[in-house]
């Protein structure tokens, strides 16, 4: 499809859906980041005999730990037998810590074992690995063991003193065996790791594997775990471990000693010494990005100092004919990612200054660029004031359709999200969206906006119309719209509708949702992305109860199909939670007609249990009393929350 100037009624247009940042997919626009690096050769001065004679884990030893881990998973969660098993297994792991950590299978098992470990056994394993820290931290398997040990800090830092007393007798036995009973505390081990990393900061940050240790260490020292690391604890191959973008992270805080924050300051000062490396090196840059997120929460002044250093360095480079030197780095794959993070953690006044000094007059060019459009999205995500949003909106609004056609819908979504957050330009951006999707005129087309937004398709493409350039647009045909099955809902299309539902006046979006047929709304609710549109209908403070009922009544007759769907069942649970007693009776009655089908379905039987369907069918009065009590408690809770 050729790209041309924006016109309200261009021939049929399908907007590329865009892709995940950095995925390297054809439609993403952003090239795949090249992270392959030559293997790091350790200097002779730091070489360790352990590296030259790497211990190997015997098949018998591997079998022992596999059986032990299986037994731990099957054992009761508490009890003396479990404690003894954990102690014995970890004592054996301590003796073979290096061999386990550097074996692929052994590393995975040791990571799981550390998740079971009490305080002192973990410290002993850590101390055993610390003897070969540089080797383990830069090993493709060993690095994950160190990360797992660090990620136990939130659980173990607050371990009660009684635990140490329980270990006393076992330590006494080790002393009698001729071993040293003294043990470094967990705090000292973390500080020791931080000191060694600080001593050779550039090496660890620049190493493909060592940089993971630095990133996790920064989070632990700051008492903040990012969502991506919490997902790792649930499993490194879990979809949750890979799904959350940086700007959507929801960090979890935990208490740390003051010494940790002091050491965090020391590590942060290391970035300033070699700021050019951390801006331009692909691997090292990730460490600085994590540091900015942590410092923004715990040491905001130091975070601002680092941001100023980054902007100052980039602004001092040779300027181009196009304007600010910063624009060159916005188009660079490595430095653009760092700038995204700088924008997200900058204060409103700093953002205003950045816009006036570097971005103003360049937004449309950045929005069209395959890499620079991502920092622009993050800039829009960071906007919180109408003083900054207004000039950005005025500059971007004329190019909305062109940006969509170029396959960068994320810029449009970010702009709409900023309008939602700041509370300005909402009616204007909605009108621009209607024009971009060719459903503004004639006005009868406006009711079709939800399917168009959800699928990111212009009106003519979605309905398969052949309209010549300059021809008068045809009126919307209700029968044609009802006969057409809902197209595939895109993630970005769903986000767009969710933002619009949170506008102060979402009437047009609600009217369009109400115009969908039962099967079309069912398809939306069953879609992984589309189901979140229904969530927004249920939770948006801009949607009244009457409007909500008007949209949801279309689902009547579709409840069984909803209940038997992975995503639809979740939507039905949410509808049930907010439904009045009369609506609950209607839902239960419809589900009860096909009770056996629900019970046999892997998703339906959960809905049947949530609705108490068996009680509804056999003891109606008891069911009504139970639901009435639930409704009463909900009203009481809502009144407390409102007060």
C-alpha cells in the first residue's frame, strides 16, 4: 500500500498492526537487537585453577539431586522431616556447589533448591560459589544460580532469629567434624558481591552473562524487584517472564538495610565514570536502564543526576543538519532504548525542557522512523501535564492516519493514552481517529467504530467495499454490519478502545459496542485481547450502570459459550461479581439449562462452582439467601470504600 498525504476518504486501507518492540518481526519496524558477543576471555591475572580444572557432576550425583528435588516437591510444606531433608540436600549441594552451578541440568535443580532453602544453608552455598565468583557470574548456567540466590533476599532478609537457634545443633556437629562453624551473614555476602562487582564494574556490566548479575544486584540493593524478575522466580520459561515491557513493570518493594542503599550509591557512581560506554554498548546499557528504574524509586536525586549525565553527553556530540544531536541517538538501536528509560523517569519540568530543546518540530519525523517512534511512545507515556501535551498533540494530530499507515500504531495509542491520563483533547483525538479510519462521515458510519478500532482496519477494508478516490462515501448498512463476523482483535486495537472507554465521555464507543450482535460481542469477549475491552466496560468510572447493562444485555443467550471459553469465562466471572441479584438469577437460569455440559468443560466447571449452580438447581431458596448475603456484604464494603 503506497503512503500518501492524509485524506478523509482514501481508498481502502488496512493499517499494519505494528509489533512488539525489538522483536525483529517484519511489522515491528524495529530491527532485532544483535546481542551475540564473542566469548569473553578472562585475563590471566584473574584466572582461577577452578576454571582450568572445571569440576564435573557425575551421573550418580545428578541422579541424587533429581530424586531429592522430587522428594522435596512431594513432601509436606512444614514438619521436621521436611526440614531434615532440606538440610541434608543443601549440605550435599554445598559440597558440589560449583559443579552443580556450571552444569545445565544441575543449575536448574540448584535454582529450585535455593527456593526451598532456609537462611543459613543458602549462605553456605553462596559462600562456596563466591570463591569462584568471576567464573560463576560469567558462566551461562552459573549466572542463573547467582540470580536465584539474590532473588531469595526478599524472603530471607526478615528471617526470624529462631531459625538460627534451630540450626545451632547442626552447626555444632559440623564443628566437631573439624569444619569452621563461623558463617558470613547474608548481608555481608551481598555487600561482598557488590564490592567485587564495583571493583571491576565495566567487565561485569559488559559481559553477556555477568550483566544479569549486575542487574539483579541493583534491584536487591535498592529493595525493589521489577516484574520481569518476579516472573523469573515463577519460572524462567514462563510466558510471564517474557511478556511485560519495561514501561509497564510494576515493581515490588521490600525492606533492606541502610548499608545496601549506600552500596547502591557506590555502584551508581560507577556509571558516571564511563558514561559513554553505558550509552553506546548494547549489553552495558541494560544495566544503566535497570539502575535508572531503581534509583527513580529509591534515590530520585541520584537518578536525576544520571539522566542529566546521559542527556549532557548525547547533546555534546556533533550536531547534525537536522537539528539537535539527540535526534541522531533517538534513531540508534542501543541508545534509543536507554533514552526511553530516561524519558520515563524524568520529572515534568525536565520533560518540558527536553521537548523544547530537542523534540519540538521533530515529532512527525520521529513517529515515522522505525526506531525513533519507540522513544516517542515512551515520551508520550511520561506526559502528565496539559502544558506539555498540548504542543505535542498539535504537532502530531495532522499526521495520525499517516502514522497508522506506516505501521506505527503504538504512537497513536500512546497519544490517546496521554489524552486519557491528562484529561485534555479527548473529543479532538476521537474525531481524528474517526477520520483516520474513514468512519467520520457520513455520521451513520460512526456506530461501526469499535470493530474498526479493534482490528485496526479502515471502514472500506473491514467491510470489503470498493470505493473510488474522491467518491461520496456510502451510508452505513446495518444489515451488512450484522452479517459480518467480528474480525481478529489486535492487542493495540484493544488498548485503543480501553483508553477511549476511560475518556470522560465514552458515549460513542458504548453505542458502537451496543450495536454489536450477540455472536460478535461473544467473539470479542472470547478473544485474548478483546476480553479486556469488556473489563474496561465493567471498571471504567465513566461508564454508568445503565450504560453497562445496555452493552451486556446483548450477551444474554451466550452465557454458556462464554463459560466454556478460557477468556470468556473470566469475563463472565467479572460480570457475575458486579451483577445484582436479579441479573444473577437470569445468568444462573441460563447456565442451569446446560449444567452437565458446563461440569464436563475444563473452564465451565469453574464457572458452575462460582455461581453455585448445583445449589441453584436443587435448593433455590438457600441459593437466594446466600446470594443476598453476598450482595449485602458487597454494598457494605462499597460504602466503606466510598467514605
